[in-house]
């Protein structure tokens, strides 16, 4: 298997604060990889740094599909096929559902393939089709999360990075989101998933990394992490 | 008489409204404020005069050239001047100050290039008046009204229906999400400044024949356009049109029936009253923080 995304010794500072202290991780074709850790450990910072949303990184390398992409502009990185569903959904509330999805396909010129992806997204989330002309701000939290995922899929990415997709949603909706993640992955999409809901994340993932204070402290297969005593105690509610 | 007044009011309202839309567009897209819109109008008028009168180009060609140049000028101001200020961590108030400085530079620059006299913009149509329902109306006024309406509709469809316009709305609402989707957010901001300046400049070309062209012509129009934008709900493009038409009517009818000497006193007194009783303007507008 070849590596889609490889991060080598990534350091990042927020002003004086050393937020990421040498993150190394990789995602291979077809995989779901999860990054788990406490609030403030650096999960979101990692993803945003990879997408180029935080400006220049301090040091380290990010390789995507065999090309070095660190310190490129965010819209250039997105164009290469690195998509991210931001934490807190970030749908464009004043735009319609349809327009939100169109913005996902903003950089694409292949009209026929875009149309196919519209069909794919509406097949994945029939609710979005029902609400196509509605303003995104009027959707429920779960529907907004569906829209955020659908919008990222409209980019036709080579990898999908998801930041806390289950945050603030009802348990039943969370189940839906995780089965959607499984389905998207089964359709061939590599996924890098960040979750506070470590249990659920490890259950859909192939491999996992544990991040603490801006450092990776543990990496293993998801199955082993689920049974690891330290991980259980710190992140899985001690069961 | 009444029809003439109404057309005059609509024309004036369209002018204020269009220039005011520029304020709203810039505020919405970049969260910033410019005070140079009026002088953009003035530069547009001088450029139009140069192309049309001095170089003898057809009117439509002159207008299009002015639009292109004014777009580039607005984009330059945002991309080069405003961005370098923001990159240094300047606060909003410095950006506003920068636009005041630009306004002064434009006025004095125009005096250097074109002199300080009021210049007459030659008549665009062969006739001095057209007859509508028995009223004699200056055709340039109808042109200003027509250009205003076309520009509003064009901007509306551009913002609502085109992909780039939609991306500008998206970026104005959520910069982070727009960047993550591959939208070039700096470009959308620059384009907003460019469009605002293009609107003002093209209005300058069509009001030139009505008011004459001089270096200070933009300042009062700019202030009234700003007032229109505030009354309509700052950041709401359509509100600016309504605000503009409101001011157009107040000014025209106060001049006609009350006093033309103190029309600005009354207009701006109304502005203060509106601000006190409706602090969010006629149309409540949520703007990006």
C-alpha cells in the first residue's frame, strides 16, 4: 500500500506557544486513521496546519501523494485533493444547501463528474436533497454535519480529514455519522479522523495515534489501542 | 413637475445607492470600511471625461474602460495597501485612516492631472431634452437612472447566480471554511474592493454631464452614499439601494417644496434620528465578525 499522506516531525507555534512538538503520522490508501487525545492536545491544530489554514509551520514536512505541500496556500492544498471537514461544521448559513455543495466543487471544471458527485452525496444523505433550496442556517445540527461532509466530498478529494464530526450531536445522529464514515471509506476514501469520542473512532478506524501536549505518545492498530490499558484509562472511560 | 421630481429623486437615489452598495460590499467581504468611495466616483468622472472628450472615444467604450481601470484601482488598494497594513497587525481604524489618506491623494492627484476648474462633460446625446408624458427631461438623467438600474441588476445576478459571486458570499460568511474548500479568499476580498470602486467610477461617468466634473464632486456624494448604506443597514447591499432612494426623495422633495439651501441639514438630521431609533438600519444585517 502506498502512502497518501505523510507528516514528518511537524512543529507549529501559536506565537510563543509551542503547540505541535514534532508530529509524525501517515495515512495509506483505503485506510481510516484516527488521532485521539484530550481537549487542547493539538488535534485540531494538526489538521489545520496540514490544510495550510494556519499559515507557515515552524518546521517539518508534509507529503501528499508524493508531493511536498507544507507552507503552500490553503486554496492550493485544497485543489490538490486534501479536504477537511472543520470542527463545528462551518456551513455557510446564508447560502442554500445546493450552493454550499456547489462551493465544495468550486475548483472543479469537470461538470459531468461534479453532477455524479451531487448524486453520490444526495444518495448518501437523502435529507439534503429534500432541503436542497433551504438556507443551511435553518438545518438541524445533524443535517449541518451531513452538509459539511457532503460539501467536502464535492471536492472529490484524495483524502478526507474530519475534525470532531460527532461534536454536539444526539447519540442517534452520531451513530449515523459513524456509519456514513464507514460507507465513505468502503467506497474508497482514505480518512483521517479526529475525535473526542475515542471509543467510536477506534471502532471505525484501522489504526490510531494518541496525541498528548502536541506530541504523539502512542501509535498502534485500532484494535490494540481499544484494549490498551493506558488508553482505556485515559480516553475510553476506564472500561 | 411631479414626474420630473420623481425621476430626479430616483436618479439621485440610484447614485447614492450604487455608491453605497460599494460600502456594504466591502464591509461584508472584508469587515473593513473605506471612506474613499466618493473620490473613486470623482476619478471615474475625470477618466470618463478624458476618454470621451479628450480622446474622442465612443461613450460606451469610455464607460467600459473606466470600469476596468476602476476595478483594478480598487483591487490594488485592497491587495497592496490594505493587505500590507493588516499584515503588520494594524487595527481597523488604521485601515479607515488609510482610505482617508487615499481620498486626499486622489483629490489632489486629480487637481494635478486635470486642474481645479469645474470641467464640462459634453452632452452625450444630440438632444438637450426628451419629452416624456409631456415633461421635458434631460436625457443624461435617464441615462444615469438606466445605468444605475442595470448595474444593480448585474451586481445582483453576479452575486447570487455566478460561481465567483457565490464564493464571495461564502468567503464573507466563513473565511476559514471557504479557504478549506479551495476558495482564494484574498482574491474575493480584493474583488469586492474592485467592484465597489468600479460601481462608484461608472456612476462618476454618468453623473459627469449632470453635475459637471471637479475634484471635490465626490465628497458630498460619498457622504450621502455612506449615509444611505447606514440607513439601509450597513453591510446589506440591497439596503443601501433603499437607503439611497430614501435620501434621493428626501433631498429632491425638500429642495422642491421646502428649501434647497438646507436640504442637507434635513437629510442628515434624518440620518441621526434613524440611527437613534433603528440602530441596525432599515434592514437588519448580520455581518461577519
